[in-house]
C-alpha cells in the first residue's frame, strides 16, 4: 500500500510538485478501495483524514492524480481506480466486469501510436481517447 504513496512522493519530489494531504489521502483511499470508487465516496472517506473536506478539494486532488497517471477515471462507471503500472504507460484499456465491478487494466502499448497514426492520416485532431471494455471477469464467469 505505502508503495504507491512512496511512488507519489518520489515523483513529486523530482517534478517540483507537492504531496499535499488531500493528494496523499485521496490516492490512499483509491488504492485501498476494493472496487472503482466515485468522487463522492472518496469525499466521504476523506472525512476520516481531513477536517471537513470540500468537494473542490477532492476534485483538485483527483485531477492532479489522473493528470500525472496515478489514477484512472473509468468513464462508464464514473469512478476511479489506482494505476497498477507505476503511473507510466502509454494509454490504457480497461476491462470492466459488469457483475462485480472489478476493473483490469490492459496495456496494449502499440494501440495508442497506431490510433495516432490513423488520426493523423485523416487529419483528425485527438483530444483524448478512452477504451473501456465491458464483460465478465474470471471470478464471475
Ligand atoms: Zn495505469
Ligand atoms: Zn466479476
């Protein structure tokens, strides 16, 4: 568990960012959550660590953590998961179990460059992309 916090600390140190208490605790809450967790539930749990945290505090921390690749937002669940790949990878694909809600990250690292090349060919400017695959996990099938 403290591994991901260590990783955040090291990353912030070498990039001139600060490990503020909301950033630290929000990451800890998401990393220890057994399932993807919504911003609202993060806020509720953050109450244990901080005195009366407000939604903007949570949103700013979530934004920072996703921007720097420590967490991923699963759009179809409107929830967050911690990145298990040491926050450095090119694009992710997410396999979401519709029965239990577990999310597995896949890293087909050749997909982002291939998509980029296709888009360039068609002079399409990509803002972002998101690959979410719904199905049934090993435990549930
Ligand atoms: Zn990841
Ligand atoms: Zn499942």
